[in-house]
């Protein structure tokens, strides 16, 4: 017997120590250390040391570490964003890192107050108000109840509602709500009825693609717009302009996906009855006046966003309309505000900091200098970058992929930055080949009816079509 009591086997010591430290997964620690070692090797490689100044090498270390951590998910994605901000302060906010003033480090944390972060925060508050009063469910139910009983019409209606809601709400929250409403219908179908798969896949696809159509629909959109705003000669892409460029692409991709799903997963019966009032919607604690407030705030906010060219209020400032009105009227209380997706805001801020560091230190110019940009031509370069975005976004967060590729793509196409930044952002929303590629896919796969090959089929369609359509749309808008 051990002098202190229980015998501790040597091979159990590491697990025991980690358990006392509150570390449940040694694999994550090893992944983190591996990512750190890889980033150090990249930043200290002899060709890199010979070609880059110390600040650029430090930015390369940050870029390699962030990309590796996002790809392996050794730590949560939002934590990578916070880590990037901390490293930006430690490595580039000091005189050794290129700072010329004791206050230079403040630009590293200023990204948390970036207008785009507030734009997304306003979108989150507006979505929370809709969810709190049941307006989102009421809207979805009222539309779905009028779809009739034809399977193709029901599938199209489900995708339209999901698409529209995901333009203003989190695609994860939209998918969760829609799947809950569709649960009685899916459960009423036979276990091997292909139409059940069509409904699940259609919901996931529409949620993923719907975010492409709105500036606040998904973080990659804001990352591209933020990078364009930070150019020496800023390129302003407001809410309406984004929607007019990306909206048609998103609608076309979603319509083609509907056609494919309708044919690939036909219903076994001519008519399908959609339950008009799911059990989840029968209790609605919000008083009627609060629903009226949310409707007015929604109309006012979206109206100001879509008419920004006719008034001087920036889109980020418009976000304070729902933030102020929904909190001061009591529609949203402390518990609802605490429940907002702050992790996405930190992920977005970290991406903005990373992009700024890559450009500020000259690292982007060095990376682009090694690419065969002259021999490829502009269109080929943009398409290759967009397909790389689709590939990376299937393996890591689409926000993380945009954080890495937007600044690099813009540096590769200096002077015509919108023609690459906007397609990259749209392509990030076209990545949905795997069950774990996006949260909507993961939610849809939880039902157990879908297999990986189901996601692969429709995911390949969306992933192949989105880049060229995005390039055409942006080329048409920007010449």
C-alpha cells in the first residue's frame, strides 16, 4: 500500500494530475502544442528568416498558429480570436514588434469596438427580440400553414422561410427552430421515405446559403466588408449593396438545390399534410404589446439598413435602434442579453485583428509575391482562391477561413480588392459537404436519417456553383 493510502499506478499519474487541474482531454493539449510547434517552425524557417523582418515573422507565426488552431479545433474558435488579439498586443504592440508609440497596442483591442462588431451585435439583439416574443415562430408557422399538401411546394416553402430568417438570425438558431417545427411532419413519414431527407437537407442548405444574402447574415460577409473599409481608399459596401450583389447568387443557389433535392429525394405519396401548429408554439409568454414593439423595431431597423444611401446614418449606428429600444422597453431583459452569441463577436474581432496584422507588417505582400499571379490571370486567381475558401470552410469555421484568406486575396489583387474579397466571403457560405462542416448540417444530421453521402451530394453542388456565380455577380457590380 502507498504510504498515503491508495496505490497510484505510474501510467495513471498523468490522467490523475490532469483531472486535478480540470483538464478533461489531454488530446487537446497535445493538439495545441503541435499547432504551436508548427507555427514556430513556419515562422523560423530559413527562407522566412532571410526574407522577412521580425514584425512580419511574428505576424506569420500568428497566422500559422490561428489557422492550425481553427483547423484542428484544439481550442474553441472564439478563444483563437481572443488569443490573436493577445498575441497582437504582446508581439506587435511593443517597440520590438514595430510599435512607435507606447499607446500603439491599443489598436489591437480597438477591434472589439469595430463598427462591424456592433453591426452583428445589433443583429443578435434583433434576433433575440424576435425569438423572445415568438415573432420568428409565428412568421414561420403562418407561411408554412399556407403551403398546401404538395411535397415540392412544402419543401420550397420550408427553404424560403429558412432562407429569409437566416438573413437576420443565426443560421444555427434558425435551423434549430425550423427543425423543431418540422419534427411532427418528419416523424409522420415512414423511416425510409426520401422526402424526410429532403426536408432535413433543404433546411440545412437554406440556412447556410441564406446567410450569404445579408450583410449581417454570417461573419465572413462582415470580414470582407471590414477589410474593404480599412483600405487606404475605402470601398464602402452597405447593407443594400451587399444584398443586391450576393442576394441573387444566394437565391439561385438555393433554387437549384431545391430542384436537386426534389428530384433526388421524391416523396412516396402525392400529398403530405404539414401540421399547422406544432406543439412547441402553443405557449407564448410575451404580451401582445411587446410583439408590436418588435415588429416596429424590425421594420425601422431593416428600413434604415436598406435605405442607407438616402440618409447619413451608418449601418453599424442603425444597430443601436434595436439595442436601445428592445432593452429600454423591457422586451429583452438581462437574461436574454447574457444569452447572446458573444463568442461570435470575439471570433470576428480576432479575425479583424489578424487581418490588420498581416497587412500592417507587410506579410501579405510577401506571401502574394510568391504566387504566380501574373501567369494565372485575375479570373483564375479569384476562382482558385474561392475554391480554396470552400475547401477550408468544410474543414474549419467559415469565419476562420475568411479571416485567413480575405486579406491574402486582397493583397494578391491590389487595386481591385472588391472583386476578390466579396466572392471569398460568399464562397465561405457555400461550404457544406460534411455533416460537421456547419452547425445547420450537424443539427440536421442529429435526426439519424441522413448519411455523410447525403450531405456530400448537395454540398458538392453548392460548393461547385457558388464561386463562379459569386465572381460573375461581383464582376457585374464592380466592372
